[in-house]
C-alpha cells in the first residue's frame, strides 16, 4: 500500500506493507519502504487499536489514529519517536480489508487461544533452552 507522508509543504508517497502473524495475534506490523528492503523501519500496532481507529480517534502517546471527517476513505496515522514524528494518510478501505484478512487467520476474541502462552513462558523461564533444573 502507499501512504502519504503529510509534510509542511507537500505530501510524499511512502511505500508500506501491513503484516500479520498468528504467532503474535494481537499485533499488526507496518513496515515502511520497499518490501524487500533490508534497512526498512517497522512499527507494531495493536490490531484492536487499528480497528478502532477506522471509526473514531484512538491511541495515546506514540501511536494515534483517526478517520478524516471530510472523506470516508482517509485514515490518519500519527507516529512519534524520540527522533521525531510523522503524520500519514492512508486508505481506510485498504486497512479495513487487511483487518478482515487477519480475522480469517485469527478471529477477534480468539487471540488468547492462538497465543502459545505456556510454550512461550516455559522458553522464557528456561532461558530459551533446556530446563536448567533438569526437569
């Protein structure tokens, strides 16, 4: 998809990719730059946050989303980092279609079931390897 970076004097087109992985069912990754770029920048957004932003202003702090009042197909995405901030315009229709695709992978409300919490916790507590206690 193409986002429009809203600048002080002009808009700049920015290629971006939305990604979803059932292993992290609560998150959506937005990667800026060409899909095969090694030096791209990625942000993780909450899937619920992205869905809510289609209908109303949402977010707090580093990530905020809101639909445009004047047109039905514009969604604003504001990102803030220590190095600066950016305001993007993107298609609400494209984001809504993407979210429907994620719901086919992991339905809304089924995220906890898709998350392998026990396996992840065991790996974390064992330092990512074999159980140190030999159990």
